[in-house]
């Protein structure tokens, strides 16, 4: 599955019509019928359906939906929000077909009628505004949206809820609060942005016959179980511990010994062949008592030659519970200067700001795993700015500094140095708790040392991390009591589901 911007969708539609000779009228018919099939699940034979149509393709889809439902015998009331002169092109063709079938509609200027019609509905279908919408709602849309949101009705949005842009725009958001949104061919970026995502309700995609090659050319992947199964490496029967990477985890101090313990345990559960934990002398016994499969390195040993000791490792994760001492800074400096793939998290990101220029010069991959607060610190912006513009922020930063950026959130976005992005959809609010990110760092460390592309390894790590949390709350935990240690305990179930 892909996520497509408004510009990409317009180009796909244009190429489908110009290069593949698919007419706009046909594609609109396909969209309306595909959505109608989904809508039927929400209807009973006595349901009253109100379809709200605007100008443009979204309104044209609405005419098809209304006609198809009426032709099936349902009681349908169609309200045209746009004025007649605004209905043009393919939408005008489907309006004419709707009227030729003998079905009636209500015009928006009949103000004494349309409010009562909306209030009488059991199901409201929002086909008012599509991917071209930007800015703030104007009348009469503004009043209609407020009315819809005040009612206790089932609300179904076509492609995206009216009032929600395809991508981030400035200004406040007033939009239809949908119960479910049927996205045409692909979800738009706003479905994964915090300020807009809740308006979608649940969402799923419908296919309308667009050429798959056009969609696959888009650069943003929505990572699915199918993609994990295609790309997650399976172990060769003759493999050995050296075949699956020798990893080093650096972190932990006396006030946060648990962070590095979580990272180490998650890495071991996620397939690392050999693991060493580097920490301070007072932390190592605490971690060693719980993680018996690892070996240990005392980073406070005055005789330790740190630069030479890290040479045998295949990848390094640093920062989890590390603290912000001068010694911690020295560890990070040495790791950045190394030729190893590195994952920088937590306290490591705190020190990173003064090293940003060095990142683009590194020959080995650099992976950063910030949450929005850490990302805001790195780019001198507000947390809200990062949350409102996650795709743009991540892409600009990854390309500028040639890093792999794992921007954590409800929808974690992985961005490659070339700007390609993947979106993770697994996970739940139970992950909003200390330690979850430490676990993710361990899963990433293990996965990047396996076979396969770095992009798919990072996407798989995020998917498995969220999937373990989802499996944990199915029968055993709630989103309230879930702990990071519980998450690790469900990694075997997550891997089994992905490898089966």
C-alpha cells in the first residue's frame, strides 16, 4: 500500500486517462460503486441515507453512490452543496445520469429543508470536499459540518473527511468527524498526521482500477504485514551465531539502568547473534542479573581502549539511559567517528546537535530515532511544528544530513537519505510509556544486522515493535497496564506471525 499526496493523485489520474485511455467518467463510476459495496455493511433495509455532494470529483463520486444505493431500493436523499454552475466535467456527467434515473435532489439554497433532511438520516455520506481542499471551511460547508458533528449519526467519508486537507496546511481545522473513511486507492498523508488522523475514524482503501504501476511509483509506503512477510529474512538451517550480527549496546547510568536492559533484551529477542552491553561499573551488575545471554564491557575502566574495543562489532546502538556526562559525550564522539552502522537514541540525540555536520560525512549508515520532542530540539522548532509537519520535517532532515530517520509517534515514519519514506500503522496507546523506545532501539539493532535492505529492516523493526504491543492487548493486557517488558514478552508472537 502507498500513501499519495494530492499532487501525486492528480498525476496518477491524468496518466491513467492519457496513457491508459481510462475515462474520468469510468473511474468515477468505479469509485462510487466500490464505496457503495463498503457502505452496504452499515445499512439495514430501513436505513435512511443522506448523501452530501459538492463540486469536483468527490461530489461526482457522491452522485454515483446515491444512484447506486437508490437503485438497490434504499431510501436516499441527496443534497447538492455546490451551486449548479460549479458542477463540471465528469461530476456533471454523473449528475445528469443521476437525474436521468429519475431521482430527486435538494439544493443547498433550500435552507428550510436541508437541515431537517440531514437530521433525519441514519447514515450520512460525506462527498463534499476532496483532496483539493485547503484552508478554512467557508459557508455553507462550515455550518453543515458543524451540524453533522452535532448529531449522533453514522458518518462515512469519501476519500477523506471534508475539511481535512490531503497534507498539512496552516490554520485551525474544522472538519467532518467521520466514523469511517473509504480512501480511494491510497490513504493521503493527513491520515497519519496527529492533528487530522482522528477525523478519519477507521479507514480502509478501495480500488477503482487505476494501473498499479502508477501507484507503485510513489515513494511513500504504508508498511503492511504482507510487506513484512516478503522482506523479513528467514534463517538458513546452517546459520550460526556469527551469521546474525555482533551488536553493541551503549547506555545506562545509575539513575536509569533499566533503559539499556530493555534495549539489550529486545535485541536478543529480535535475532541478534551476539550482543555486548557497554555501560558503567555500577550499572553492569544490574543488567547482567537480568540479561544472561549478553556479554559486558565496563566503559568506566581506565584501561579500556574504547576505539579499539568497538572495532569487532557489526553495529552499535547508543544513548538509551546513557545520561549527559562528559564521559557519555566521549562515547558518542568515538562511535560517530567509527566506520560502524550506528543507531542514536535518547541521550545520544541530546549530544548530537553539535555533530550534525559530521553525519553526512559518515560512510556507514546512521540511524536516528527521535520522538517529536527530540526532533524539535534537533531542528530548533516547536514540538507542535514537528507533529503538524512530520513528513516534511523528516524528509528535509534525512536528506540534509544523509541519515535514516525513524521519527516516532502514533504513526512512526521511517525516512531514507534519498527521501523515500515508510509509514508504520501497528501499535496502540499502550506504547505511550517509558521504555517503549528503548525496546524499539534493540529491535532495530538486531534487524539491521540481518540480510535485506536497510529500509525494509527499519520498517520491519517498527512494524514488529507495534505488532507485539497489539498482540499484548488482545487477551492479556490493556493499553493502560502495558509495560515495555510486556512488549518484549510478546515479540516471539509477533515474529511468529510475521514469519509464518
